[in-house]
């Protein structure tokens, strides 16, 4: 079923406006009025597409994380370092957006999505991890990404990707 081009155009305007606002503001400070003004739409139009800003954020994050997951799919499972570098570059490119999400008092919504995404990505790598190791790594990656994004510490991404890949491979090798 094809989606009407007007719907796509409106949703794109809303998403772009939301991203621009989130790059400058905390999530809690963003109002539906701000989103509508930025997108040049009426409130009624916004509510035809989303029930609230949290549904918008949820769909927006899903799209971002699907994009990141797809970027890593083309690499074979042995290219863990290359996949890690793609992640780091993705977060660097979208640093202001993700920094505001991490700082937000509603960050638990983002963190849950990111946690699920990390788990899916790790399971997709076929690492032989028990549930405690998998959870440990999930939360470790979340904490590491928060530290990097919030501090804007992207000095040596290839070296950081190499180190993260080495840590993940240690878990895999010890599990064997």
C-alpha cells in the first residue's frame, strides 16, 4: 500500500523539525506548539500523525536505529571493529541530538530503545554470551556511548572502535 506523498511530506517536516529542536533543547522543554511552529503545520495536523511528542520520539528513534542497524548489516560478522566504527561515527554525526536525549529526564525511553537495539545487534553478531554477560555488555555500551556523546569526546574513533571490538571478542573467546 503506497503512502500519500502529502503524508510523507508532513511526517518528514515534523521529524526534521523535531530533530532541529532536540539539537537545541531538552526533550522536556519541547512542546507540540514548538514542533508545529518549526514544521509550519497546525496542531491538528500534528495530532493526525502522532498522539504526543513521545510517540514522535519513539518513531524517530526507531528510524534512526534501523538506519544504523542496516548500515552494519552489509559487513560480515568478522568485521566487528568496522561495525563498531560505523556506530561511533553515527553517534558523532548526530552528537547534539543524542547528547540531549542522554541528558533528558525522559532518557529512560531512549535508553530502553538503545538497550534493545544493542542487544539485537550483539545477538546478530552471534557472540556466544550468557544472559548476564550480554546484559553487562549492553549496559556498558550504553554508558560508554553516553560518556562519549555527552562529553563530545570523539578524538580517535578508529582506536576506540578497535578497543571496543577487542573487549567484545574477549567475551566471545572466554565463552568458548
